[in-house]
């Protein structure tokens, strides 16, 4: 097909000829052609801003410039969907919950070190096409924090079974744009972050055998406080979890 014949020039449809498109000459259609004077208007129709069910919520910063176009290292144009499992337990010494300087109990979360940049992060990953977010959350946790990819089929099934119910009772912490270093003007990360919390001292999570796998090169229980520094927007998600659980930050 010939590109940008009907979607170029004149006014944007259904705007009563009030929203003009910026002039784009034939030889400036391609993104690869330099065009420093290109200053298109931003427009979203009022009926879209009103938020019908099929429209994205207004997630703000995806409109901003990142200084680079194309897809970068991301596979998809537009949003690239991920899921982040934030698995938490109370820090204990003996059978006492340890408290921070705030007098509040210290929460710990399962934190992995990313192989791509060495940053510490939530063990999240991409939602596969057609995959339920709830399945991604458990799968990525198994892969990155428990190395399920290198388990025997039996061990994998046993571990999955052990965690399945625990992963049913999560709380949504965040949904939307992620400030990921891979983002470009045309491709960016979005995530759904869930908190799975074990309140029971000595419960299920205290006997987990953490073992980094796939795109994680290390894994640990990380004490939560404002001192932590994490990949992308993960620190914000963790802060929210600390607040929700009334934990030390
Ligand atoms: C971040 O990238 C998300 O929050 C998620 O943690 C991660 C997904 O990408 P990969 O870990 O698959 O590279 O933006
Ligand atoms: Mg992964
Ligand atoms: Mg990952």
C-alpha cells in the first residue's frame, strides 16, 4: 500500500476542521528523513478522553520525548506489556519481627539482579501473547527467582503447586507506564505489579529455596527501606507496598 495518503494533510476527521495536521512533504514521510521543523499538534478526541471501556487510561508520560525513535531493544511498537510479582514477608530474627528506625516492622521482598544491566529489580517479565497476567506473575517468579527452567519436570510441578494458591491472593499495586531504560518514543514498557504477601512467620516463604535463573544472575531477600535503589520504576512500586503493609520505609 502507498503510505500516508489519506492520513496526511488537511484536518483531522470529526474535528469540524479545527485540528489541522502538520504539513508533511512526500520526501519527509519516512522517519529516517531529517525534518527538524516537524512540530505536529497533539490531539486526543474528547470522546476518547472521556474513557470508554475500549480506551487506554490516560497514563501520562508515554507522550514525552525520549530522544530516540524506533523500537530500540523492545519487540513491539507501542506498549510492551510486563508483569511484576512483588513477593513479601516480614523480616524475623529468632521469632521476633525486626523493626526499623521508624519503629515499624521491616518487610523483605524477593529481589533479583538483572543480567542485562546489573541493576537489582523485581523478578518481572513480559506477558506472552494470549497469556493471563496472573500466569505471567507466577511463571516469571518461578523462572527468575527459583530457576524453574533448569528444574526437572517433577520439581517444577511440585514448586508450582506449592505456590499456586499463594499467588491467587495478590493485591494490585500499580498498572501503567514504566520508566524503563529501553523505552523509545515509539515503544515503551507498561506493567501490572502485584504484591503477594506472607503474613505468617515461618510460613511458606521462609522455606523457599531461592535460585536465580533465566535473565536474573542473582536473587536475595531484600530488606525494604528508602535506601534501596532499583531498576526502572520498581522503587516506587516497593514504596507503595511498604505503605500498604504499614511497614518500615
Ligand atoms: C520492566 O521490565 C518491568 O517492570 C519488568 O520488571 C521488566 C520486564 O522486562 P524483562 O525483565 O523481560 O526484560 O520495565
Ligand atoms: Mg523473565
Ligand atoms: Mg525479567
